[in-house]
């Protein structure tokens, strides 16, 4: 009889243990649910979370030209408003991985051109899904091309924190450098232009080992939301472009080209 009296106790303890295990597993489930959908990434998606924000650029005597970058998050953009506010160049997200094209690309890419801006397109890299050369082909085939019309900037490779998983996409530093090189080489073979590299110094240091081998050919577009650009990745003595905020007027992501408008035209012409 004493043995039978233990059975309700065992059942109670089992129920308590099951409840506790379910509670412990909840954070994992919530984290998975919070992962954004593929295709939703954009320039600077990880900057605030990893580098934070500590001010806006100081006034400077150096000539700089205001620009913006946009993605599907902005929808149909009020380009005339931006033009009137002094924005003279723009980059538009064209593709991500080999599985996504921006549904607003035509309005954004053609609309910026139609108001007089010099514009280009960018590719959000996902090195964990397909190879660099494959993604370069996808980019060129879906809006990432270039033409010598004085109004089209070379394509930009947006390589930064992975919004869908591990920051470095599960790659070693050497493997990441190889992936980037494969993308850049294929892009140049397809278009005749060296692509712009958009990145943040902290990500570049962590995920490429602060590799400096691309600086001689590829213009640097640095992301840092602060009063100055700070330390640049190895090899680059200066930035060509600087994304300095994600909370600007009309369109959040604002940038400064390191030079007057004629230098933007020079980059477009190659």
C-alpha cells in the first residue's frame, strides 16, 4: 500500500518538470520568431545595434555632397522633396542573395534619375546562401549593371552584419575574404567597373580580420553614426562615402560623398 501512495506524487512531479521545461524553451522559440524574413535587410541594418549612435557630423569646410540610400522599406520615395532639400545622389537596393529583388526598384531607381540625381544600385550580401560570383551575376542581371552615361554609379556590395543569424554568416575570416573577392571579380568582369564596398569597421575587423587588399581598387562606403567617420578599415586612407545616420528627414538613411558634385560625376563616369 505505501508504494501505491507514491504514484500521485510521481505524477505531480512529472507535471511540474514538464511545465518547467516548456518555460525554459520559450526564449528559443521567441528568438526564432523574431528573426526577420529573408529579403528584408537593408544598408545599416545592424549599425545601431552593434555600433550605436553618438551624434551627427560636425560642420566642415571640406566639400561634401548629400545622398540617400533606400530599399523596399521606403516604398515609393518622394524624390522631388529630397532633391529640393539638397540630396544629389542615391543608391537603391536591387537584390539580396539570389532570392530577392526589390519590388519598388523601378520607382526608386528611375525616380531618382528623373529628378536629376546621380544614382546606383546595391546588393545585400548573404555569404551563407550562395557563392560570391553567383550573387554578383544575380545582382547584375536584376538591376546592378552600369552604363557610361554620367548619371549611373558603380554597383555597391553591402557586406555587414547578418540579420538572419551569426554576424559573419558562419564563415572564417579567410573564407569571407575569398567570398568578397569572388563577388568583386565577377562584378568587374560583367560591368567593367570596380564595385563600391559598403561596410562598418567593426564588422570588417571581426569578419575579415581587417583585410586591406581591396582598398586599391574598390571605393569605401563607411557606416558610422557619429560626429566623425572614426577609424577606417585597413588599407583605406579615406572614405568615398559615409552613411552617417538612419534618422534623416524624408528618408532615414543619409550619406555624405567625400567631395563636391563633380567628384560624384567622376565616380559615375569611371
